[in-house]
C-alpha cells in the first residue's frame, strides 16, 4: 500500500481547465433546502447529459449542445460558457433527427439518476412471462430517477415521457445504477437500508431485495461485466454482491466513517470508494485488499477523529474511462484529479459546496454538481496511456486477480498486471 506524503504543496499541482457551467435561475424561495444537484449523469452513448437541478426538476440536455455552448460557437465572448435555458418544450426549433432537450418535473426531490440502454438480444431473466407492456429496442434510451418519497420513475429520454413508476422502497432512493450489459437490470439504493433489483424488460418487476446494510445505503455500482455489484453506506459499509446468485460475496474493511460513493475501473480490476473519513480507497475487489489510499487531509486523521465531522469529507468519486485517472469532490471546496500511480493530486480546481461528479463517456470532461443546483465542467488532464497499461486493461477485463497470479510470467509483470505496484 502506498504511503501518505507528509505534505502537499498546492502550488506544485496543476490547475484543471474550467470549460463551462450549467446554471439555474435563482428566485428568493430557491434559497431553501431542496435545490441541490445530488446526481449528474452521462448517457452511455454520450448523446445526453442529465442533472437534478433541485425542486423536483431534472434537465436532459444533448451533450453536443453543451459542447457547442462551451466552445463558444456563435459567440465572440472569450472564456468559459454558460448554457442557455432554451428547451424543446419552450418552443425552440429543433431540426428533425436532432436530440431534444427536456425539462422533467418528477413530482418530488430527485436524489438519484441513471441512464439505461437496451440490447434486444439480452433477454429478461424472467423467462416465464410471455407478454410485456414495453418492448425496448436497441435505439431505446431510458432515464431512471430516484425520488424523496421512495419511488423510482422511468422516462423515455427522447420524448421525455413517463414509462414506469416503481413503488416498493419505504424511504429516499439515494442512488440508481443500470447493469452495463444492456439487460436493463436496475439496482436502487435507499435509506430504507436495502438494495432492490428491478427488471425493466419485465415491465419493471422487482426480482430481488438485497439486505445486509444496517444503515442507509448511499450508492451502488456494477462491475463492467455486470457480474458484481458494490454497495456502500453508513457505518463504514462496503459490500460486494454476486449478481448471478444475488448473494453477498464479502464486506471490505478499511474505512472509518460513512462511505458515500463507489465506482469500478473500466477493466473491473479496481474499485474506488469515497468516505467521510477524508479518504478515497482503491481496492482489489477480487481479493478484498487495499491497493492505494488517496488522502485529502495531511497527516491523515486517526480512526477516532476520522469518524467524526471534519472539513474534508469526500462526497463523490469517479473513475475516468482511461482507467488511469480518478476525480474526487470534497467539503474543502476542491475538485481533485488523481493518477492511480501517484499519491498526490495531478490537478485541482475550486468548487464551492460540491456534491457529486461523473466523467463524460469518452473521459474527456468531468461534470460536478453543487448545492445551488448548478453543474460545473472541467477538461480532464491530458495524458497518453502507455501500451503497457492498455494491454493490462485488455487482460484484466477477462481475468481476475487470482487468474493473473497463476500465470507463468515473471513476478514483476505479474505484480504490474495485478496493480500491486500502485
């Protein structure tokens, strides 16, 4: 495990390039609670960006439109751009075939968002039902929203129409995640201490309740092959689930406070978890071991102090699609970009009251939501992945750590393939 540096000189760290923001209008009544952006999300194909802008509203914006506004096409102004508030419902003329912008009123405060796309040949696990209300095609793009009243609403992204209303949770649905295999299996994490698995190809039938958390569940994430689910929550909880058997694999021990965010690396070989204990931990999910700790407070607090309130709570963590970079959002008003082979940030940027973050589909940009309902965007640090790393990712997509360790190769290469050199 990598050691912590004694100190970090922020003057020696690069500054992330700010490219634009999405703002919401502020009225006097907006100053109260309920205007937070709890979730931001990019569509799997990169076509749309969605965020919960507070007060029950979700905005769906074509990502190409965001980039055009940020790059300043049609404008002579210099510097970062702000997206206009025009949308398809408001009468803006949208060319035929162009993605439309939508403003969706979900009826209650929105906590979780997730895009899901269907693969027709990926059959529903509920094979005994012959008739379904919905037939999802390959060109279908869905948005799931988790609400304050425990409901989950499923929307058609292209039309903005409500398709399904899922009701079974008894408390806030804090997070949602779709299986990346195109099966339209949806997992919801709730403050009612449960995770629930839904089959949208079976008209939203709930197929399983996962119970092991003793407190609120904050977040969940699928491995790239959809076989493993990570869920994190209050009480230092990090659980790994077998999603073929819907059974608990193991609990990961290492955090000292609530764990609020998690995400797998693109090859599934690493798992990042973020906690109020001021740390992001990088795990080997196959072995259940800690590979790296990214500290946001120096020196790192002892467990007894990390378990209480501090100004370095980590709110969110995201894995870049290059498999080499991680972003974190903390209460010290900073966004940090990390390289997995370094213990100090590669770049930083200011962000007041940040709550969540996500990388764009191609990994070029980071979006971060804040308490005022706005979203801010930065360009990811530029770097070229080595051929070694690309080969490692290709291998680790199909091989577990245990399988790598049995390969008849030199120990140094085996260590590299297992990410033991972090």
